[in-house]
């Protein structure tokens, strides 16, 4: 019941908050949202403590009929690949509630409720072992995020929300066709694990692979279907950007591991070059695009696309270093990118500008905050002993093992990452105070210090001691690579 609790506790809590409809109840709503978020995180902790690291089998399994007529099951479970994303999702939700504490003053119940519902739905995506259940959760996540961007976003919020919804929905329709094909081919089963064993001809595998690619590449997002993300990030409220970067992008990457690679292994090996090429373009080209950004949020949004390029690159070089490194990168990017967007939100709440040129010399007026921002900037660059380093370095090593020259190209991302991140930090934080807005800034309060400190601990913990993460995923990654290496051709 742990996974069901992890899914439905935040969803039910969010729906209750939606029923508290008046802004004069805002204080009560904030505390209720925080209690619900902490409780939702607490129920995920037994997943960590009770997880057996020496097996690739699904654990904490729940399975019973949902729609018996079509053999659709409410089937949940986690393995070493998906386990860490459940507590990560719940943890980020606590941070988002704290971040909005003083900033969101109107429709507070709807804002908090939307994030809690979204949290439960995303946990559902990582836990679902039934194809139709996965699809329902996967698509349902669009609704609260669409509302969050469209209601509490910036001046072009409706355009950004519509673009986000349209892009991600269009790709998912092809995935639905693929799921229905697998249902018929398997004799009427939506069991994802049964689909993994289903023999398929190469042409069918190819069509399935690209149908899944259409859904998951947009969600990651991979180049060239990435253009919705900078718009969504720029217009979204701070909490929306944090959840989008920290968790929602991972839904697409996770789909490659759960569907594309094990269901169509021959097509995955056949077209690995295609995914690798797109990933390297994202790593190099998008890194260069980030260099010329004038908006801090847009710069970090492009940075996210470049970092997620490492993830898809790691998956399709088919060695343990690469795949494990990519999963570690997904987790660490959740902490680092979330922290980067929170840091931008702290400044935006005070100055109401995201333009780099509107700042300068912030370290003089906000020294505590500048220290946190420097740590997160270094993690974004991939500095050793931070979470941003471990995953990227593992993927680079795995890529060098696969091909030295591809590894050399991937390694340039560390240079570009340092260039755009430190250049932004230099212009925003260093030097003399440039204007009255910066001169009047006050340093972070206790609430902001708490949420940044917790993220700082997580970033350093992953950088200094990544063993708990790699140990959990080892057996499942090994089993996945063995599975993908064996042909399923009929």
C-alpha cells in the first residue's frame, strides 16, 4: 500500500485544498499544504529503507483489476530504475510549497492543490506497471501543469501553456496507438513486463520505437522538439519551473527505459546512432545557445536541455556506466535545476526582473544568498564533489568506452556549462552594486534559507557519497542491459 499512499495522499490532499475556496483562508491553506507535502514525503521513506538492492525484481507490488472487461489492472511497483524518483518527487513538492509561502497571495488553495495533485500523478507515472494506467497518469500530469502556467504565469502565460500542452499531447497520441498495438499483439494484456518478453518483427519494433520516441523525446525534451520548454519556463511561476525541470522532464527519459529499450531492443540498437546524434547536438549546440541568453530563466532552461542530452546519450551507449550515470544525472539534475530556478525566483520576488542586465553586485547586499547561488552554479557546471559532476562524469566515461571521439564531444559540455553558468553568476552577483534595486535588496529570510540549505545538502550529498543511488540501480540496470542485448525478432 506504500505506493498507493504515495500517489493518492497528495492527490486527495490537493482536492481537499481546492474545496477551500476563499483567499481569507490562505494561511490555513499554506499550513495544510505543507503538512500534506511532508506527510506525502514521509510515506515514501519506507521505500528507501525497505528496498532490496540485490534484485532486479519489482518491489512493493500492488496488482488488482481496474477495468476487468479490457484486462486493465491497477498494477504498481518500483525497481532500482524507478525507486528514487518517488521520494524525489515528494521532496521537491515540499520545496515548492515553501517557495510559494509569501509569493502567491491569490487563489492560494488552487495553487497548492494543483501542485499536490501533480505530485501524486507523477509518482503514478514512475510506479505504473500497466500500460493504460501509465498512459492515464502520464497524460493527466499535463492538466495541473497547464493550469499552473496558464493562471499564475507571466505576461505570455496562455501562449506558453498552450504550446506546452499541444507539443506534449501530440506526441503522446502516437504512444497510445503503440500501446493499443501491444495490447492486441499480446492477446489482450496491458502488462508492461509481459510486453518486455513479447517477440516482435523488426518493422513492428521500429514503428513502436518511433511512436514511443515521439512521446518521450518531447517530454525530455530532445533537440529539435525542445522549443516549448524555454517558453514554459520563462512564463511559469517559480514553483512551476522547479517541478518542470526537476521532475516532469524525467518522465520522458524514464519512458525510454521502461518502454522503448526493453520492448523494442532490436530497433533501439538499430537506431541508437540517431538518439546519440540528437543527444550530442543538445549537449553542444544548446550549450552555445545558453551562452547568448539575456534572461536568467531562459539560460537555465537551455541548460536543462543540454543536461538532459547527457541522459539520453547515456541510455543509448548500452553500457552500465552510461545508463547508471544517466539515471544519477536525472536525480542530481532534479536537485540542481530546482535550486537554480529557486535562486532566480528569490531575486525575481524582490526585483521583478529576470534580465541579467537588471542586476550586478548582489553579493554586496545578499551575501548568504550569493553563497548558496555559487554552490548551485558550481553544481550546474559539473564541479567535482557536487551532484552535477557524478552523473555527467559517468556518462562521459561510458561514452569514451563506446567511442573516444563521441566522449570527447560530450566532454565539451563541461566547458560550455562552466562558461554560461559562471558568466551569468559574474554579471549578476559580482562587481559593484549597479542600481538602486540591487542596493535595496535584503538577504534571504529563515524560510528561504531553509529550503536552499536543504537543497545544498542534497547536492553535496550526491556529489560526495553517490553510493546509495548507484547501489539501488545496479541490479536493475544490469538486467535491463542483458535484456536489450538479446534479440526479440520472430
